[in-house]
């Protein structure tokens, strides 16, 4: 079987690693890929949003199965283009990917089908948004409606901050057209948990839980990023929480999408807040999280390709999804200055230390090959992941492994998984 993966970050590296484990896979291509992915797949210089070129490549090269890793192409309708060309592809169609593509849509869906979430209002006019804020309780959360690389969320402690946030999102267009509409919702407090799940339109199979660290600096003091590290499983995601979510959130969401004529096939990422009033949905994503995939997929026992095929063929109910009884922690090595401004092109040293080391992984996020050397090529450069018998051992192993690699401008948080100590 020939597989094509669309994307070029740490998530896609983790997907490629899992695909390579399948005995049925003989060849992997990745478009556009990166230096790390290039060690296990043939990288193709086609952008993730070049749907027609990607579909043509898939046909010309006899691709049997395509996996779309990124949100932009999914929301843009890449699955529809591939299906129209008679190609087998894993991911939601455009009308289902709106679950991530529009926060207003997802909030309205939750309200209509009584799926627990924060109270909210949606605005197209910045003046109306400000008028609403003047009567609202602080702190409050502002969300750009569209895709913003995981950064279009502002938590505002005061009315002044909130007004400035509306200007930033809707008038200054900090997140581009994603900020043409804004969702204002109540601030929820509690533990955050991420749960990825496979879906075939009617059946859902939840994966192991995880927890991301979104802020750039220790103690969550910095700006929002695409994710600075993560761990799995979450000690706060108890059997009771799981039971509640399966009944009132997971299956309810799949059923709601089907009822709306938007059956969802692919991966739904549930961002949850464990509040005093029970679990509530913070956000949905229509694909694997990044860096959540880097700690969840290495723990999965199943052949990932078999599970994905079952999703596409509508027989996920036949799959018994299983995960190892252990833990994993991922620490992101970033370029200092991320997510604002940073330099690129520095040589990365020590990558060979990961070769063949069981339970240790170095997922490339922003890397490139230059004159035969692997160099930094993004804000998030590497995701160093390690397994352990439990979370504390996995955390110790992951931070030990971060010392194996080095590059100029290397930056990382020193407190990934610190919440483990409070469990």
C-alpha cells in the first residue's frame, strides 16, 4: 500500500512514524514534509493547499490512501476534491470540518444539542461586541471565529483588555479574516484535558487523554502558541469523567453532526475543561492535535492504517482501540522569540542520539535540509517525546532527552507536566 500524508509538522511526523509501523505500508510520501519526515517518507514539494496538484500526484503515483494532517486543507475542502477524483482519503469533508473552521458554528451546535459548553454570544460588529462586554462579567474569553493556528483566543481580565482585544481581532485583523466574526464566552476555570477520537460518521472511539501547554513561558506567563509540550494520559481524566464525556459529549457531537447532514469522518479533537459543574467543551478541532498526537500515537497499540480505513469504510464499530499502560511526555524545543519573531537556519546537532532508542522520539516540526545538514525552519522546531512507566518517569526521560540535541536560539519550557505533581 502507498500512503500520502498532507502536512509538514510534528503531528505529521508522528503520523508518518505510525504509518511506517503498519506491515501493509510499503511506501510513504509526504507533502510538503520536513527534514525528519524525509527519513521515513519521500517528501514532495507540493503545498498543503494545492488540492488539484495533490490529487493529481496521488493518481499519477498510485496512492492507495491519503491522510490529511492539517486543519487548513480540511476546512478548505481537500477531502471533497480527493473523493471527487475517486481517491481514498482520511479526514472530514468540508461541510463537517466546519466544526473547527467556525467557532460560531460549533458553539451554536452545542447549544442546539445541549452539549455542555461555556455560555457565549457571537458578533459581526465590533461596536456591538464592545457594548456586550460593558455588561459582561470579567474575566472573559474572546475567540476569532475562523482558523488562527491555535492562537486566536484571548483571555481578558479587565474590560479595558477585552475592548483592546476586540479591536485587535476585528479591526486590526491580527488573525486575518478569521477575526471578521468573534465569539465572546464566559471564562471557565478548571483542568484542561484534550481527548482525540476516531470517528466514522456514526461510531466514535476515544483515544488516550492528554494535556497541552499553550503558553510560551513557564507558569503559563507567555503568549499563546501552537503548543509548547504535552503529556498523556491526564491524571485528572478519571473513569467518572470519561463516562460522562462518552455519554453527553463525544457521541452527542457525532450524532449532532449526522443530524445536521454533516456526518463527520476522521479525527475529532475534544478540548475539555473539567469545571466544578462537570466537563464542558472548550473547543473542537477536526484533526489530530499538535503536539497531542506526539504523545498519544506512540502509545497506541493498534495498526493506525487499519483504524483509519475502518473510519473511511464506516466500520469503526469493529475496532477495539487499545493503548499501552504507560505514559508519554513531549517537550517542544522552539526558536527563542516564538511566537512573535525568531531567526531560522541554525544547524541542529545531536539528532543521531535518538536513532533506535526505544521509547524516545524526536518529532520534527520546523526543520529543513540545507547543504546536507538539518537546520531550524520554524518557531516550533522539534518535539522531544519519551515514554515511561508513569508520568513522572516519562517527564524525567523527556527532559533528559532534550539535552541530547542543541541548536542556536534553542528555547523550551521547563515545567511541562508540572501538574503531574499536583495529581
